[in-house]
C-alpha cells in the first residue's frame, strides 16, 4: 500500500465505485447529462411530441439550476466531504487513486512508486516479449 496520510475529512474516497453524489454537487454536469439522456430517449417521437416534452422540462431544469437548496443534512455533509476530498486531491498530485485488484476498495498510491513498479513489470522479458 502506501505511506500516504489521507485525512478523515476525505473519507469520501472509501465509498467505492458504485457510490453517487447528489446532483447538487455539480449542477451543470447533471443538467447536461439529463438533457443528453432526454434527447436520446426522445429519438422515436415526432417533433410535436419532442417540443412538448422539452417545454415541460426546461422550467424544471431552470429551477434546479437557479435554486441552491439541499434536501437534508446528509447532502450538506456529502458536499463538504466532496470539497475537502477535492482539495486534498489537488494538493497531492503525487497520489494516484485506483481500485484494488480484489475487493471493493480504493487504493491511494505514490505516483512515483506506482510508475516505477509498472515499468519494472512491463519490461520483464519473461512475461512480455
């Protein structure tokens, strides 16, 4: 593993790949993805039906983008964890986060040691010819 000290305030990393943040974390991305999915699902409809659906959805999306509300304290806590984890990640460019080979675990590795080991493994002439 590694000698990297991850602060408890960055424990969002331990939640794994199937964890999803609330949409209020990155509203613009959420809206973009929603529109993309909506347009993809509307492909089979005629233009009049597509226009009607878009007209009913746009006010909801505008409301979502303009209002800064949270459903509960859990969302606020997740937002704080997200921010502190992002700050930690940006302040530590020498750290790589990756999935472990076994188990649903996120590993924090020293970038230099990781690349050194990868080069060592890939230059092994007995394995890769």
